[in-house]
C-alpha cells in the first residue's frame, strides 16, 4: 500500500522536533551547512556541471555496468547491515550486537527521513532536467538535493564504523559509501554538491543516533 508523501513529510518533521537536544544540534548544523551550499550554488554550479560533463565524457560500458550495479545494491546493503547484526545477535544472544543493529537501522532511517524532507523543501531539479543536453545513464524521478543514496549509505556505514571501530570494519564501510556517492555522479543523476550534502546528512545521522550504541 502506497504511503502518502504528505504523511511522510509530516512524520519527518515531527520526528526531528522530538529528537534529543544534542541530536537536534548535530542535525541542525548539518542542515544549515546544506542550505548554505544551496545559497552558494551560483558559485558552485559551474564546477558541478564541469565534473559531471567530465565523468560523462569518460564513461565506458564496463565502468557504467559496474557503477550502475553498485548503485542498485545500495538499498540491499542498507537493509542488510542491521539485519545481519540482528541475526548474529540473536544467534549468539549478544545484547550489544542487537543494540548495534538498532543503532545502524535508526541512523539509516533518520538519514532517509530527513533527506526526504529536505528534497521537498529545496526542490533542486536533477542535472538532466536543468541541462537538457546532458545525458545520464538513466533518469530517476524525484528531486536532486541531497542525494538519498549518499545519505543512507553514509548513515549506515558511519554507524557501523562507530559501532565497531576496527580498521577492517571502517575501511570497507567508508569505501562502500564513498563508492555509492561517486556512482551517483558517474551515472549523471546527482551533482557533486548533492552527494556531499547527502554524505554530511548521513554522517550527522550516525552521530546523532549515537545514544543508541551500547
């Protein structure tokens, strides 16, 4: 059953309003920086466009297939991280692991909810909408700023890295989220500033939900 966008929008606002004080501070700072980016967009727009044009001019069939597959896998990984932690926690009867499952899931969910709200406030068109001669690999709907893929992947990856601060967890997690961000630019569906703002939102969500860590 489809969920009303208006209901999701209201839920996102209420969820943010009832966050603990420190979390509001962290996310509020992230949001302020995002809106600063938008206000400074006139100076960054040219750089955004040049980067996308460069990436588009250097696409190859093999790279395109790889980055499209990576981008498509994002949702599965976002869901798989907390699901895997919860399953392992239940099998081992590990309370801390189950709490970390809740933490990573909450960080990802918060990044998605706030991202949804910001998109509907800013309403930045996708690059291929603003520049009709620019050719993306595919044409997703919805608005461009911030990148939802970048927000959720960084929300999940940074939460996982904070839950298990070992190099063999942190390095793959951050490499994955960075790869997701790059894929959105390579595919021509987001500006670099969209990806940067999404990453910032995901990081803010991971730190904001840190009170859930064991």
